[in-house]
């Protein structure tokens, strides 16, 4: 199959931001402010760039790119969206932070957005929903064929911990260093229908399971499946949801590029009547936990070798495995940026470093945590 015969590539990225007061570092939970920021962003962009919407908390704003045909296009649109959110927030003396948890926020003090959708969610999930002071990044890659999409769902799950490792940005929770690089997953996993996706033999097999829950009244539709990756309930995409939001824009684009290349690689294998081995969720969960707990510090398990392997070695294997795909998708530089993430550390590494340096310098707990928030404010808009 020539490159011109390949299926067209499409990608879209969603990000969620928290709104903070730079003077105090605290979240600002005000729906009037949230709505005003969103209106400013909408007025500044076109549908060709993307969208801005409220999220579950009044202290949150979500953005999403329009359908893109390259990773560079996705970066340009996401850059515009981040910039407009920052400018709209700045007009009101606020700033967005791209982090999956806030260093000090107390969930008991926050309120959900006053919309019917979120009121229903809060009523259904009760205390579990009220703890959702978390943000994420979702990456959609287009896969038109239903059967192909459900087959890829089972194969790509193996790589989800490898992607999470590169995105971790949630080491703090309610003023404490949790010791985890991605505490967000611990919060999110309290919800039903989260974690790794089930294994399905076919699209009809998947549809029967969803239909059983919808008919029983347990689900309204497939949008209430909050797995780490899912077939989107509305669009023909595979939506990767395991990632923390990357504080730096280029880190997020690098992860979106790796994910896109992995999908492309699996599609390439399929055309050769080959496939990636499906591993049990029991095994993948071990790597998911290691990624959540350690990030890239302690390596992941290579189940073929049945031994732990340093993450940089695994990353190099993935880069080599998908080199042809990175070339086809014209994202070689974006994929190579993942090596920079390892050298510089993820947001979680930098947050913990900032905190420890402040403590070592003689600052108290509150001041050290404020230093973390200051770092997040600066890094969220750096290099835009």
C-alpha cells in the first residue's frame, strides 16, 4: 500500500485547565467568571480552531481543537486556545494552570458548575463526584471502520502506561505530596466504568454490552464509559483518556504524536495480517500502577521478557517501532521531544523539585506549595 492509499489521518486534542488567583495560588470557583472567560475565548476564535466549554467544576475551563490533519496543525490550534484562555483569565486577574491536580485545593470547598448535566452527575455519583478536582488531556485519533476501531482498542491498551509516564502532573493532593506521580488516577478510579477497557471480540459484541447497560437504565449512552481509552460514543475516533494534562504544551503534543504513531503502527500491522499481542488487564494494570506511582523513575515491565526494563529503553523501542509512522505523519521532531521530557522531567517531577527546593531554602509548607503553583502558572504559558 502506497502512502497515498493510507487512510486519512485526523487528530483532535482536548485539555482542561484550573483557574487560580496568582496572588494567593488558590482556585477561583466562580461560575460568572468561568462563563465570562469562555465567552471571551469563543469570541476570539473560529470553529476551525476549536471550542471552549465549562467543565464539572466552576474553577475549570475545557478547550478542544477542531479536527486536525497533522500534529503541527493540532499544536497551532491548541496554542491559540491556551493563549486565549490565559488572556481572558488575565483580564480578570486570574491565570490558568495545566495540571491534573491543584497543590492545595480542598475539594469540600468547591462547587460544580450549575448545569443540568453536572447536577445529574453529582446526584448520581455523590461524594465520588465531589472529589473530582482533577483535569486531563484527551487525544482523539480517527479510525473510521467500527471493527477496526474495536480491534485496535484491545491492542493499544498495552501502551497506555507508557503514555501516562510522559504526562504525569498530579503529585500533590490537598496540600500533601502523595508520593505518586499521577494521583489524579486514584481520584478518577473511584468512579464506575473507569480504568482499562474490556476486551471485545467485535463491534457488535461491544454494542451489545453498551446496549445492556443503556436498556437497564444504568447508562444514558456510551459517553458514561470513562475508560482509559474508548471508542468515542459520537465520533469515529479512538479517544485516549489515561493521560494527565501536560503543563507544557509541547510535552502534550509529543504524547499525542506518540499515540498517533502507535495507532498508525497497529494499522500497518493489520494490513499485513499481523497484530500486537493482547495482554490481560491483570498484567497491564501492573504497569499502569507503576506509571502512576513512579512515572519513569523505576521502569515498566516487559511482559515478553517478564522483567522490569528502564523506561528510557522502552521509549527508544517505541520510537524505533514507529519510526516509519512518525515519518508518514510528519511528526519526527514531535516524537523526539519525548526524550526532552525524560531529561527535564514531567510536570510532576518539576512540581516536587520546586517544593523540595523551597523547603530546603527555609520556606514553610504553605510558601513551598505556593511556589509550586507559581511554577505551574509560568510553565502553562511558556513557549506558547
